[in-house]
């Protein structure tokens, strides 16, 4: 996230708006201090200091230029909107400007199916890749089963203890124990084996791509649209070509996970390499180090933190994708969640979803502890207790491994390699009973406010339907002009050109009306997400206690797989577009709250105190000081809300969301490469358009 710059205020009036920061020269900033209320109190500000009325322009260069566009854009709207009303039939995309890709893609899919068992490309290329993936996943899975629950739990706890201490060790041990108590030990090991192989491959691929992008600006420009496409393309669109090439099973699931999880690693690796300390690099070059030596001894060590963060992000994105890949036979916890979705069994879905959350928490905390440990000053041996000194160094790693092996052997001797059935607890019955009660009492018949079914019907009838009808009835050229205007206000002419071309590509692909249907769902869900997210974030930023209470809730909401959200919303809201929007709101809300809270907390405390000393109320402080200074964070929150909502609205095609999500799911279910890939490409274009109109220009 972009950090908010620190500013020193120069108070010249008691108006709280005077606390808005100015980027004054350092000399005047040092001499100017807070002044008491009143114009005549204290010395006058220096002549070199900018005037108070000029400060917003200096703090936000380029904003005034974009505001100057409002007048011509308003005139254009006044002229074009009457034309749109006069010609309401021009809403559909012209057939002459559309390209039918169903024929070529259909023939490509048929060729793959016909030659998958005979062509040399599959026999000696993809076939070896598939066999290697199967062997690797099976080897890791057999090793985990051989270690048993005692060995796996002991190894996880010991590694966590060496990295971060006893608290994380107890957390890891409790997490794996909870997976066994819920009766999900074997599915958890299946998911963990798939994750180990997929994350290792995605880290290797992402590191290579990041290495190229970090060392070569030309490679960075070439890889950027590729990485954007890999991240925006919906998960289901990855699965269809993987199934056609590799068939249903583990290889397709692992490779789809690799493609989805590699971009974060590549981006962070490139970032770490580009931000290497220039002084260190010059010193290495002056000592005669070659390019390879500078890379191995300077650039990579300086980028260790970014590399560890990339591994962490690869783990989290890979875990979410591994769950989605259960649709094509990945097995494990994701398969249990998908089966529960098919039967609307909330209890079974929660029993499989909790181990996914625990696994994500364990992997996230362990990777984060490893990143903090790298580069930190070592604790002197005399200040460590005896056990810590014994387990330090290379022999400490060996002792950790030997202790885990001893625990595994003890478990095998006791004949308890698998979690005992008598130690399991079933959540399905009580959870389903609670859901049934909520459905019976909240679905309909609630006095005054109405039930959740009434809310869904009103949200669909009052918001989703009018928004979809308005977008589909508007002329296509008017929507392109609106996209251009929004992108110009957010960025530059290049941003506007990209947004217009992305939106026009949707029409060229022949899915204009379905894309506008998806766009209406995204806009409605984003609006609800931002209203709730900003309101919650303001309360959390004002109260540290409220933030502590919210943190575990946000952690759970962010790590639960997207499928899990669909089951309770279907039980409460029924089937349709409203449940898809509700699931998207719940999924995107944590990111909006976290980013907004962090942005509000990073506002310069001296500016806040100065505004308070001038008599600003809490409302004035929020509206005139904190929100303007947190503008970069708020814009980032809007952008992330759009991306996350789009991802879940697409999955909402499974529960009646329709539009592009339904086309992607239908293409996967029927093996129709044309339907699935065209819808996936349209989603990429839609995501690119929404990203450009919600991301502020770097020049601003």
C-alpha cells in the first residue's frame, strides 16, 4: 500500500480545514510551528511558505488539471444523453463489430481431445509433466501418512517454535489437532501434499519470471500484461484448458494452481530486485564483482524479505486455488467443500472449511515468522535459555528433524499413525440444526423488517434489475464514452485508452449483454461493500479495542474458501443473483476494512492534534483531515473491492448468478472450450476496465 507522506501544518486560521497538509519547503517547515487560535497570535508565516489556499494543489499535483475536464465532460453528457434517450434501441453491440470465436476454439478443443492419446506433444511433452506431478504429489502424501499425525504435528510445532517461540508452536499444534478432531486428517494431508508441490513449482516459476522482470525493464513491460491476465482470469477459466490437456485429476489441479499462484511471487521478486540499495550495488561493482556475483551476493540477499513475502502470498493464493481445483478431481478438503455445496450441507462445508482456515493460518504465520527472522539481529547466546541454545545453528535443525522422526516412530509403534476415530467430533448436526432454525425464522415471516428472502427480492428488484436494464439499454458508444471519462478522471489518456479498448473487447467477443449483467452485479456489490467497509473501518480506527475484536473475524473471513460463502447465503437468501452479491460482499469486506483502517491510522498525528487544538469536532476531523490524507488508501480499498467482488460474482454462477459466471461454469461442465474461454476472456477485459477506472494515475 502506498504510504501517506508526513506533512507539517502551518496554521494561519482557526478553521479546521487549515490542517490539511501542505508540502512546504523544509526550511519553512522547521521554522513554522503550531499557533494558537486567532489570526494575530504568534509570528507571521514566512514569505517562502505556500499560501494556505494553494496547499491542496501542491499536495495533489495534477488533480486540478483533471478537474478541468469536468466542464467539457459535462457538456458532452448534456448533448449525448438526450441522443441515448431518443434512440433506446441502440443498446446492443453491433453484430458487424463482433467476432465469432466459437468455431476456431471448438475445432481446437476437438483436436486436443482427438490427439491427446496419440500426438507426440502429449506423449513426450505434457505426458511427462503429468507423470512428474503425480509422482511428486504421491511421494509427499505417502511421506505425510508415514509420519502420522504425531510426526506431522511435532514437526510443525518444532519448526514454529524455532522461528517464533512457544506461542506459535502451540498454535500450530492446536491447528493440526483440530483438523483431526473434526475428522478431516486424511483430506488435510491430501490438500497439504498438493499444496507442497504446487507452491514449490509456483515459487520456482514466479522467481524466474520475477528475476527477468527485475533485471530487465523490457522484460518487465512484456511480462506485466501476462501477469495481469494470469491474476484477473477467473479460476474456472484455468480449469477448462487444463482438463482438456491433462484430463480430470491431480495434474490439472496442480498446474492450474501453479499458474494462479505464480504472479504474486513474480511481482514481489521483481520489486525486491528493483529496490536493492543503489549504494550497495555500486560498492559491489567497484570491487570488480561480475553481474552474476552482484546478483548472488547483493541483490538477492537484499531482496530476502520481498522473496519471503512472495512465498507467503503464493501459499495463500495457492491454497484458495487448490480448493477450487477440487471441481476437477483434486480431492482433499476442497472436494469435501464442493460436495457440501452440491447438497447444501452447511455443517459438512464448515467442517471442511475450518481445517482450510487453520492450514492457511499455520502456513501464513510460519512464513511471516521466517520473514521477520531473516535479517534480524541474532540474540546473543548468553541471553538465550538452555533449550534455545541447544536447538540453535545447523545442529539445531538436525535435532528438530530427529525429534519429529522420533515422534513419528513413537506414533507408529503405538499403531496410531492415523487420527483415532474415537477422538473425532461431528459439527454437521448442530450446525445444520442452527442453519435450519435460522432458515425457518429468518427466511420469511420476520415482523416489520421482513425475512432474508424479502431482502433478496428487494435488492434484486430495486437495485440489480434497474441497474442491469439501464446498462443494457444504454447505447454502446455512450458506455464507451463514460468509460473514457471515468478513466480520464482517474488517470491519463493512456489509462482511458486501455479502459475503452478493454470494454470494447467485450463487445467484440460477442458477450456484451452478459458482461453488462455481470457489471451490474459487481457495481451493486462494490457499493454495498464500500458503505459497510468504510463505516466499520472508521469505528475500528477510532477504537483499538474494536480493532482487536475485529481482527480474528477478518482473518477467518479472508482465509475461508470462496465456496464456503455460497452455502450459507444460499440457505438464507435462496438461489439467484442476490446470494452471489452477498457472498461477494462478505469476501471483499475484510480487505476494505484492513486497508482503510491502516490508511486512517497512518495519518500524521501532528496534523490531527493541530486540528483538535483548533476546535475541530470528530466529524470535521474525519471529513476534512483524516479522509483527505488517507485518500491513497481509500482508492486502493476501492480497487481491491472491485477485484475481489468480481472474483466471487463469477463463482456465483454456481448458485444462479448467471451472466459470465454461468458461461464459465457451463463451459467447464460440458467441456466447451469456446464458451468457457470466451467468457473468461470477457471477464479479463471487464476486470482490466474496472481496474483502470478505479486506480489513480501514478502521475497524480
